[in-house]
């Protein structure tokens, strides 16, 4: 089925994952498993190598991306589940994808580049920012941050306030119970897959690789980066501050990766403790069976797409 085709009403998309074949590859074609999770600490992962999946909660569904493809499922207004998938933009391939401090932003760029593509191919999907309150808070925090910087020389307290303000739009979006629940669906669907199951109910709603684990290092490095720029550059402008912000993101992603590789280290324990607390208290909720159904549809679709059959829109 081509990307522009839509299954007729009542037709169920054939997106069941392939059963493991005799070659031990779990039905995946060669090349689809360029990045695999052998183990995911704290998530009860199966020792069998699996695709490394990431995702983003939608207001009415779930977007999942793998090494080479993306897939999304959303609950439509009529109660049905609509799905779409396609190839994933790649920026972190080749030598640049292994350069420390550069690989993190490149992979983040890949993940963000998928979002408008998925939104266009799955019109039923509703993004987290598709809320007037979130947009208003985003504009207000940007204006307030700029005003704070004009008050005088940079200080730790001022930069800490500005960094905290940057979290408010996401916190506002997550006040939507459905969005927080689908964030839980994201973790449960991916976590279940890493455990060797296709039932999201089998996994916890918190996950060790959630982006919430980046929040603490990003806040700390953002403050440090702006203080360093203030010391090194006279009257730093937007470009200098943006470069410092990019460096902070790069450093935070590297710390995130280190915490995943060394979860028992002091850094790993601290990052995961903060991230788990954010997920437990703020960013996730236990989903309903109907929401878990959407997560299962997205998981089946990403596995089908990664097996080499990507690029379609359908109704499940």
C-alpha cells in the first residue's frame, strides 16, 4: 500500500509483527537492525537483541521511531485507530554519528524531523503543542526569560530561573491527562517489546531511556553554559547564547548515554532517580485499555515498517 492510500472503512491493517524465523533474527530483514537493545537496565529486558526504539506521546496516540523507520497510531474522532508509517530521516549516519557532543544533537534532530512528517501523513494525530495554553505559556516564558536577562549581569540564580521557565511549556502540556497517559503507553509499549512481549500491560509506565532523564543534566549544564558565555564574551548576543545552549544539549545527551551504559555509577543513579521521579509524579499516568490498544497498534506498525514494509496510511 502506498503512503497516500487509505484502507477502506472496516478493513483491518495487516500489521502483525512477524514471528521469529529459523534464522534467529525474529523476522527482521538484514539491515533493519542497525541499532539494537541487548539489555535495558531496570526494564526486565530479554537477552535477545531487539531494535532500539524511541517515541513521543501524542494527545490521542503514539509515535514510535526505530533505526530506519517511524510509525504512529492515533485514536480518531469516530473511535477507530488510524495508523501511518514511513522511512525515517537520517542525520547521524557515517562518521558524524559517532562524534561525541555532535551525535546527540544529530539524533535529536532525527527524532524531531519525524514529527511534521508523521503529522502530515496521519491527520488524525494531535501533537502535544496543539493546545492554545501550551503555545501561550511558551511565548510568555520566552518573553519573560528575555526580560530577566536584560535586568543585568548573568547570575546563577537568574539562569536557574530561566532554565526552569523553559520546562513550563512541557509541564503545561502534560497537565492533559490523555497526553500523560499516552506517555505511559509509550513506555509500556516499548518496555514490553524489550521484555519480549507485545502486550503493553506487561511493562511499567516508567522507562530508563525516557527523555525526562535528560532534564536534570540539561538544567545544570544550561546554567553553567550561560555563565561561561557571560565570562568569555562581552555582551553575548543570541548567537553566542544559542551556541552555549546547543553545547548544553550535547553534554546532557552524553550524560544520558553514560547513565544508560553505567546505571550503577553515581551519575547513572542520580540521573535515573531524577528522571524516574519526574515520570512517576508529573509526566506519566496509567493508561486505559483503549489507550493501550493504540500503543499496541503503533508497536506492531513500527516492527512491520522496520521489517522493510514502510510507507502507508491505514485504519486498524
